[in-house]
C-alpha cells in the first residue's frame, strides 16, 4: 500500500469518527447538515492528498448521488422527533448510518483517485454498487471505531498514568497552569 493511500485511509477513519459525532446532534436536519459538512471536508482532504483541485459544489452533488435518497436518515430523524427516548435511539442510529456512509464515500473516492481519476471525471453511477458494498463494510468499521474509542476512554478513566499524561498535555499547551497540574496530579494519585 502506498504512503498516499495510507494517508487517505487515515483521513477517512478520522472523518468516520467525526461523522458519528455529528450524527448524534439531537436536532433533526442539523445533524444531516453537520455530517455533510464532515463529508465535504473529507473529500477536500482526499483531493489534496491526491493532488487534485476540489469543488465544493461538485463534492456535494457527488455525496448526494452516491448516498442516494436520505430515507434511512430521515427515518432516524423522525425517531429523533419523539420526545425523550426518541432522540437517544434516533441519535445512535443516525451516528451509525453517518459513519458507514462517510466510510463508503471515502473508499469510493480513494478507489477513484487510485485509478487515476479526479473530481471532474467522477461518474457516481459507476460506483453505486461499490458504494453499497463499502456502506455495509462501513457499518462494521463504525462499530469497531466506537468500541475502540470506548475502550481507550475507559482505560484513561481508570489508568492514573494516562490521566496524568493528559494533564501534562494540557499544561504543555498552556490550558492549565503548573500549580493546577500539580494539584490535579496529587488528587489523581490519592484516588488511585
């Protein structure tokens, strides 16, 4: 695998994670706009990785053409409209669908760019089947990313060394002072 393709796959994975977060926005329609924004940014970065010019309007139309109708998303939106539990269930399903769709779109464009294509000779109809296959694969990828993030978060919640490293990072970036770092570090060690 080329270094360029590895970078492209890292871009896709990061945007899958961001899409899943955007899919949790509890306001119908706002979540779709947020996810589309993440997907546009992913296409912009993929285009740059492969040395191609980017057109936001073309990117939007390709995203729409690939992902087809938003019926599944609208179903999640309708569930979100139910007070209370609806926003939780709708948000979780929207997050999973958003992650899978972002993964599929990213993999389609990696495939297209790897075969020598650019944004201006992209034909969405040629990639419909590949998109569907990658969407199914994307469901598992999104689930795996969610588990990985959860595991990492649980480890850092339990591991005092990881907590101290996080605090040190905050201190180095100037977010907390040396005194705050020392005070929080002592508290972590007392509770360990």
